[in-house]
C-alpha cells in the first residue's frame, strides 16, 4: 500500500481526543482486505518491506510476534522462502508528530476541548517519551468550549503497521492490512507490538472493513 494512502486515508469519523493515559488500552484503527484460505498446511516466511530492516534485530523481534500469531492460527513457518507457500511482508513506522492543542475546564466548569491542527507528516523511525497516551480521532476540526478553561499542549504521533500476504505460486495477494494509532510516544518498541496485536484481533476479518480495536493493557505486576 502506498505510504501516502497508508497515512492519509482515514476512514474513522472525526472524534474528540482524550488526554487520558493508556490504562484503558491501546486504541487502533484497522483496515483489512482479504481472501485468506482456511489454514490447511500452508507455510510462510516473513520479510521486511524496507530493505534497511532485513536481517535487523529489531525487525526480527516484531516479525516473531507476527510468526507466533500465524502459527497459533494453524499456519506453519517454512524453512526457506523457496519452500514457503505464503510470503508475509511487514512494514511499520511513526511520524515526527504534530502539536495538539486541547482545552480543559477550570474551576469545575463543564466543557469540551478545542482541537486543532490537521496532520503534518514527516519521517519515520522515531524515539521519544516513555509514558504513552493513546487517542481516537483523526483531523478533528471541532472547537467547542463553554466556561473558563486552560489549554494543554502535547505532541501527538501517528504510527502504522502494514501486513501483506501473497501466494508464492502465482503472486496473488491474499491479505492487505493496515493498523494505525495516535499516541504521545513515538517509541516503536511500544507501538509495534500493540499494532500487531490489533491487526490479529479477529484476523483475517471482513474484507473491506475498517474497525476500531482496543488492545487491553498488560496486567499489572504485583508489587
């Protein structure tokens, strides 16, 4: 899928952003087109869409997450690309972020935030803060506010994960999926595992459908 389409074609309706943290889970928007066969002994290999990732340790960790999901579904990992009946291509990234302005009521006033600034995308492969907050909403144009309020400013990043599956015998595309999310972190080691989990929730899904999926937060560790 072309990069501009991947990041700019947003099917979800505009919604108000929340400045809450990730305690309630990781919300993602997932689009899938598929003609996947029922698992019946098909084997697969996973390759990186970006040549710079091939053979990389970081990519290997994310590819292993995809491998585990496919094996759990009944597919098997092939020993080599020549022996595989399916080729799985994985791509992921995060933009440079944009400033997000949101108002909040003061002194117990009731109100809705003012949300501005459409996306401005830059490069990918960023690193950033350790405590993410995740958001719904895309290109929010609303500016509703009643009562006294204060303005909060944060940097919001948009991340994506692409998963494509083709049949090696004839190159036919069997699955094309994209998962997107917005957060206040650009750390791929936080974002990609959640995007993979969202992609495989209800996999392979209904072809042509875009759904909102919330990945539950990890269980709290006992103190």
